[in-house]
């Protein structure tokens, strides 16, 4: 499986792609609306950042209590139910006059249930595609995130101005329900990947199993921490440039899109290990320029260039799949997704707290420097010659 045509001819990939894209559009539109709504109401960079990314804090709870369900629920039913829940929750947040604390309470609940989404979605992708097609398929899903975020931030910016933040949230709720319909009608009914009941004990048991391998630990940390710190930079786009935040978010999505297309489709396998470390550094280094509070054009270039570095996560996910037994790959990918989202929330909180007492520009440069430091410290554990005693060649079920 080497081309996009091969990928979209695979049964069920197209509806999975479409449902994922529409739900990403919904979360993008609602995130911009919430960030604008909270910043207007409070004037707080910290609360604005947390409203856009803080719900991910709840994912650490889901990752430690609910994640075994990712392999033990029928994928179609799970993805449909999750999208419906997001539609309802987003509609609740659109209620006029809802207190800020109530918005955060709803966000926490949505973050908790979202912890299952990544494991179910990417576990299903691993079933739909042959093992050698996973990187290309994951790349295309990432590309869809980039495209839909570009469109979503542009649409969200227009809707916030034309309607209101509350009206924009209602539009996002409709998109969530559309994603639920696509998943229900387009995906085939299939059994769960693993037998047995989901439980907190099973979640902990498999998490311990996944974390027990040193190579997997390094991969997880490299997927979570540098990425999360840079998302902290992005969480400050609204206070840094209130009138142009939508543009900066769209440019960040475009940079991510470009990086994913190049790495997922055009980079030969023999070059991937060589590019992984430079891409992780590219993710952070351009943000160091914010120490001088650059003008909007220079800031836009730095953001676009840095976001291409997100493609490093594709290479790390490919390694994670290779290091993980087939029966827990759904939970392994879900743990990656939830950990990543949690660290993004941590990054947003740290960046918002620093900006609260200094400035958004200084906070962004500090977060970038921290990301570079973490990447350098993790480099020895990510050398290609490190192998897990659990690395296996068992092909994924199709």
C-alpha cells in the first residue's frame, strides 16, 4: 500500500477518514469560539488557554481508568456514541449566560470521554489497513486534521464575527452529530478487538505492560512532552494577536499538513530514522524568535515552519506500533493519544501561567526552549539500535 489511491480503496477507510475530519472541524470551531468567549469574559490568558486545551487534563483520568475499553468495545458503536456525546456537550456550552465554571465542568466531562476516542479510532485503522499501510493511513488522517483545522479556524473566525461565540458553538455541535451519522452509516459492524470486560484493573494491567519496556517509554515521552510544550505556545495565539489568532492557528495547521504530507508520502523508509530527531527540533526552534516579540509576518513564518515538525510524531507512532503486541495496540495508541492531549493541556496551563505574569511572547519563547531541552535529553533513548524484548513481527489484523 504505497499510494493514496490504494488507501482510499481499502474498505471502511473513507468513512473513517470522513468522520474523523468532520469531528476535527467541530472541535476546531468550538475551540476558537470557547477561547474567544472566555478571553472576552475574563481577560485572562491562562483561562483562555485552558478553555481551548484544558479539557485534555481529564484524559489522564480516562487513560488510567477507561482505556481498556478501546480494545473491548465494538468500534462503530463507540465512535458513534462519542460523537453524539460531543454534540450534546458542545450544545450545552452554547447556552447564553452559562458561568465560566460551568463551561469548564462540561469541558472536563468531554475530555474524560474523549480519552477513548484515539484508541478506538487508531485501533480500527490498524485493523482496516495492512501493517505496512499504517504510516500512510495515519499520515492521511493527520493531513485531514491539518486541512480541517485550516478550514475550521477560518470558518470559526467568520462565525464568531458574524454570529457570536454561542452561535459558533451550536454550529460545532451540528458538525459533531454529522460525524456520528457518518460513522454509523459508513463503518461496518465488527466485534471488539479483545475479549473480556473493560475495567480499571485491565486498564492498569495493560498500561503497566506498555510502560514496562524502556524503548516504549522513550517513545511515549517523545510523543507527549515536546509536542505538549509547543501546543502551549499555540494556546497563547489569542492573547498574542487577538485580531489575527484565527490566521495564526490556520498557518500552524498548514505547516502541520505540509510536514505530514512530505513525511507520510514522500520520505523513503531508509531516511525516516535520520529525519526523526531534526523534525523534533524543528518543532520548537522557530518559536525561540518570540523572545523579541516579532511582528505578525515574521511570527507567521516561524509558526508555519515550526508546525512542520509535528511530522515527527508519525515516525514515533510507527515505531510504537512496531514495539507493541497486536492485542493491545488499540490501548497503546489510545494511551499515546490521551497522554499527548494531557501534556498539551499541561503545556497550555504552563504557558498561560507564565504569560499571566510576564507576556505571551516571553512565555512562548520559554516553552520553546523547554521543548528543545527535553528533545535533547530524550535523544539517547531513541537511537535506532534500541530494541524492546517485546518487539514482534506479528502483522496487525485486517
